[in-house]
């Protein structure tokens, strides 16, 4: 499975929400660019949408894809690769509402 480094600064805008463009940055490391406009949320709802987009990019880079079965996507989201990728991206962006959306996501996982 690939290790991912999500780059929060604008490297390239994703052409569609379901497409993630990977760039190999090391022997087993990949970067997925997410446009800053997508992650600097001004409302909690837009922060949740940005978090979902970051999550989809992490899913693609960690072995899933936009067309994966729900079970495959959930399995990828349960991996350390996915959690570390999303957590790293949220930390690099350092946007309070995005951090809040990520914390809510963790809280809802713990309730399940």
C-alpha cells in the first residue's frame, strides 16, 4: 500500500472532485494536491465538504478509487495510511473549521 503525503498548498487544482492526481515524491511516498480554495472553509458545512474531498484524495492514494465498492472504501478509510494522510493535510492547512470537522469525524467514528 502507498504512503501518502497530502500537500495542502496549491500545486494544482483537481479537475473534478472525484479525481486525484498523484505525484511520486519518493520510493514509497506520493503527494496529492488539493487546491487551497477547497480547504480554506468559511462555514462548517464548507469545511465538511473540504474534508470529504481530502478524504477522497487520501482514499485514492491509499489504494481505493472513486469507483471502489463501499466496502473497499471503508476498508481503506480504516487504515493508518488514510488516517495519517487526512490528519497530516488538516494539520498543514491549519484552518480552525477544517480541524473542527476532522474532530467531529473522529467523534462520530468512536460512537459507531
